[in-house]
């Protein structure tokens, strides 16, 4: 007979690709919808908080500028000078608070170096300023 398959049972033995195509189209639609959601950046806005105030004699103001320079109580200092000042302050007043103010665009390695130096010199109370103080930096 013409037009009939050659096997005895009369069935065509081919792979049905329709379900495979359906699954692939569903996955494509899911990825098209999910791709823009994964591409969004996480925008952080820091909260405005009120920190407890300290007595002026207990607080050292340490400013880290964008270029990596350091200021202590408004005076620019080198690393060696900063080490000496921190060590002297901690010897006189061990409970002294060091308030670290950092410019918004300062690279993290400058901040990490400041924190490491404070820890090495025995600073046990390190505070982070959330906003610039009096436009000094």
C-alpha cells in the first residue's frame, strides 16, 4: 500500500517536539520577565538618626578625606603623627571616643586603614559620623 508506514503496527515512530517547544517558550517568557528585575541596582538611602551626644573632652574628631588624608580635630596629620596622637590620647583617657567622619566618595581602603590604625592603637570606642560636621570636610 502506498502512504502507509512500513512497520507492522501502523504507528509512526517519531519524536513529538511540540511539548519541548512549549516548555522552551514558557522558559523564554520567564527569563524575559525576570531579566529586568535582576538588573536593578540596590539604591540605599541611609536613615537620619539622632546619636547620643558626648562631652567635647571625650571625643576626638577624625576625618578621612576623599584623597586619603587624615585630620584630627581639624588638624591635618601624617600617619606617624596620627599614631602618636592616638596613643597619647588613649594613655591619658582610655574611654575616649574617636568619631570617624568620612567623605561620601572616599575609597573604602582609606577607611579600612583608619579603622585598623585605631584598633592597633587601643581605641575601644569608635563612632561613625553619619553626616559632615560644620562643613569642615
